[in-house]
C-alpha cells in the first residue's frame, strides 16, 4: 500500500478517529488498514445499522465509514438517524452499490460523501481530506503517495 | 437471457477480480448449464428481485479463495482458516454484484439485491427454462472463479422503458 501523509485533527493534532460500519469483516479489516496508513485511529466497528447508531453515541468518532447493504438496518437509514441526533456527524458511505439514486438518497439524508467498492486507498484518502476540511490537516507535502 | 443484462456482470467480475487477486484475469470458458448446479470450491450466492430476478453464484477454487482472502486481509491466510476464506468469497460476490447493479440501475433496470450468503450444499436447484444458467470461468494465477448466472428479465409496467427513454 502507498504511503500517505498523516491526516490529523487541526484542533489538537491527534489522529482522526474512525467508526467503520460494514457487515463484512473483510471490508472492515481492509478499511481499517487503509485509514491506519492515513495516520487514523479506528475507535469502533459495527456490522449493521442498529449497532452503528449505538457505537456512534459511545465513541463519537470524527468520521464514519458506512456500508449501505447490511442486515437489520441499512446504512442510509442508519446515517439519517445518526445525523438527526448528531448534526455534525461526518459520514462517508462506502458501498459497491453506487448508482445515482442511491448516492443522492445517501447525501439527502446527511452523508457527506460516497466511495464505491472496491475502495482505492488514494480515492478514500482524498475523500477523508475533503470531508475533514478545516477540521483536519494533512502533514506538509500531503497527497496520495506523498 | 438478455446480453445487456449479462454484460455488466461480466465486466464487473473482470474488473473486481483483477483488483482483488492482484493479477491478470482471463475468461477461460463460457457455457449454458442444463443440470443442477454443483459446487466446486467455496461458493457465495446472491439473490435478486424486481425487474431482474434470479440468483448469481460465485464458486471459487480453494487456492484462489485463499489468495483472495490473503489479499483482502493484508495478511497470509491459510486453507484451514475456513471462516476467513468464506468471508472473502462473500465480499468478492458483494463487490461484483454491487458494481454490476450500479451499471444496470443507471441503465434503468430497478431491482433489489440481498446480501451474499454462503452456498454450503454440494448441489443447488436446477435452473428452469426461463432462468437458464450461464456459467463463466475466470482463470486466475491460483485457480478458477466460476460465475453462475440464472437470471430473467421480469418487466414491471413501463418503468424500464420510461427511464431508459
């Protein structure tokens, strides 16, 4: 995997904290590996939308990476509920199902961005920087592979 | 089976497999299956409902499944770690189907897909006349990946025509 300049929180210089939500343990592992190469810290994981809502309240992450198709409660509904309770939540949908109406539905319900699987690390890195914007800072010379 | 329905699955499988396996992929064989499905390796099944109905089975030779699991996990996975290997095949199925239905949905086909489930029995149900199965073998450096498609186009009203037009 490429090397990425660490993205940290601008307020305290600490690693960006992530909640990873996916019913596939492989997808969670893969995303965890990627965000760790961005200097991030995985503070929670969940395998469905219901658990994601509970985990969000427990760990209050900086960013949620959320799958869409999951058992019990799908990702878009979970995102909507999280954003309703925590308006500042930054949720990035990560799904293999990336058709237009799905993306629009996710954004309308409060998601900040969408990344299609299979996830490319350099794409996710740019999305993380974009979603953190003023609240995150990448080390000097930051950029994919930087 | 309509080619415009099948093609996105082929394109998606080719692209996702090449990235997932980290090596070039070749389509080795294509056939229509008349008898009941017989599992050959580690298999995952995805069911579709709506304008396109049926099921897709991904059946992966053990060697290829182990390589895939190792690539996805970022650590060496052994043949004995069955849970990891099965999870990897389900994730592969999820990604291929997801990319294919993205294309189909943007073309105006509307249907719902359920999360992949493991196909553990040695034999599956026989395909019927209107859900004949197309079987494709993708050759990878560590074994074959079979994609078994049994789908039919089930037109609901004029939705497809309206969207496509």
